C-alpha cells in the first residue's frame, strides 16, 4: 500500500473517531435549585462580605449542602442584610455595588426554591436586645417592659404581609418549583451563659416565645400557599449558642470565624438536613 493511501486512511480514521466519540453532557441552561434570602442562608464569616459580590456567601451555607445531597445544578443569590424587598423588587446595595433582584434568578425551569427572610425586616435583634445584660447572672426584666412588647407586636404585624407578598412573587416567577420557607430562631435556649447569652431564665423564655410568634407567621404564610415550612428552632433545642461544640448558632459573641447570631458550619449542615427531610 502506498504512503499516500495510508495517509488518506489515517485521516478518515481520525474523522470517523471524532464523529462517533461521545459528546460531553451540556451544562443545564438554568439552575434547578435556587436559594434566596438573607445571611441565614449565606452563612457569612467575619470577612466574607468583603469579597465580591459583597453578599457574604460561603460554602458552609445550607444551600451548598442541600444541592450536594440532591446532586442538582444550583445557584444561591442569598445576601447578607437582605430584606423582603431585595428578594422581590429592590436591587440590593452591597460594598461592591448593586445586586440584582433575587427573584430574577428564578424561571419556569426552577424546581426547588429555599428562602430565609424576614429577620432584617423585623430587625429582630433590636426588639430583644434589651433582654440581655452586660454581665451574666443579672435579670434585665425585658419581659415586663411594655414598650418592648409594643414594638414586638408592631414589628410582627408589619412583617406578616411582606412575607406573604414575597412568597406570592416567588410562586409567579417559579410556578413549577417546590418552595421551602426556612424558619427563624434557635440562637438562644431556655437558659443563658456568660458572653454568648447574658440573659436570665425568665427573659430567655420571653425571647423564645418571641421567635415562636415569628415562626408562626412564617409557617402560616407557607402553609396557606401550599408551600413547606421548615421549623429550625424546635430542632435546635440543645444546640443553641450555649451548647459548646454542639451549637448550631453563635450567640452575642462569636467563638469562631462565624459572625455573631449566625449559623455555625454545623448549624448550616443541620438546617440542610431539615430541608432535605422535608422534601
């Protein structure tokens, strides 16, 4: 066989192999799972919000663990300091500029949405901060302060329609998605401890009751729209900020790189498991 014929055969062999070689699977055009919300989902560290895009998301956030367990293509647009308006209508301003309205990440291809929201609208820490004292072992008596009760009542009343409107917008933007609304609370338990929670037992009960009321609003908003509410606070009993290595949340002073009053890496994994169990 001549060299020229051998060359032609070699070229044809290469061409055929290119035709029949299996193609690499194409990446999905849109994420199946989209995580929306605030820092409860972003799981920021002390420095993560200083990096683009200023939203403070870390790999420890519960959306990362949910997506890994489900094996789905996902996107998290959760952002520290997010309000309901930043989810639905408002481009949120961060240290690195404006972030797109979060629901812009949704589409008819979205199959799962998780949402943590409402805490910033409510400004929950400002409502209960007077329950904590500078030194452990004292009683602030916030449970008997009528002005605290009035501000809590007013805040909860105002946040309820915002939660409902947010869920309505999500449903309209992702009509084929399962929507999971993640509950609040879990930071504090029935008793306090030095540093993390300088609070009396009586005021601790008052704080827990406040979060129960907040969660009741979230639960009602979800259930009334045939969506799923995930109760974190109940599961977090025994894992509050005073629980040492078993804690799911940092308290008023952080013992790690996690920001105060935010989920620890252990807590984010626990929240992810609660979400997965609800699916």
